[in-house]
């Protein structure tokens, strides 16, 4: 059975990256505890590919922002749905969301669920 992946792309002000990392680390531990097989938060480093749409343009990042690409891996969509239900009702996640303090704008975050197509 192929795995299921939730993916996220968002922009974070460079001067708030350490605070975001702290929150994301807490969130990732909860995701894993509640059933995600893997959880990653990645900060953009080499994002300007000639002839392609860059992640900063895709994320509508401002010059003072960095792009975060994040994902969580699950056994299946069914298992992802069950885990996400637990995550969204977990008071620790509510506290983390309340503690974002303007670190990022959820309305500018892209999110989606993906079926795994190739895994080598």
C-alpha cells in the first residue's frame, strides 16, 4: 500500500525562524506521537531555478521571509484522516496555534494531501 503525505508551503519572517522552529519541533513530536510515520520542516536554501517557478514566488514570499516546505507521512489517507482528527482536537496543538504570535499567516500557507506516486 502506498503512503499518504500531507504537504505544506509557507513563508516565515527570517527574524522569527528560531521561534517557528521551536513551535514546529513541538508540533512535529505531537504528529509523530499520534501516528505520523515521519514529519519534516525544511527551510529554503537553494530556491532560484532558472526557467522554473521559484518557491518564493509560489509562496508569495517577501524579501525578509524564508520559505518553509513541510510534510508528514502516513500509512494511508484513512490513517491520516484519523490522526489529523486527533491532532486537531489535541489541546497541545491548540496551545501551539495560539502561541504563533504572528510568526506566520495561515491564510498564506498552502496545504494539501497527496497520494504517494513513486517511492524508491
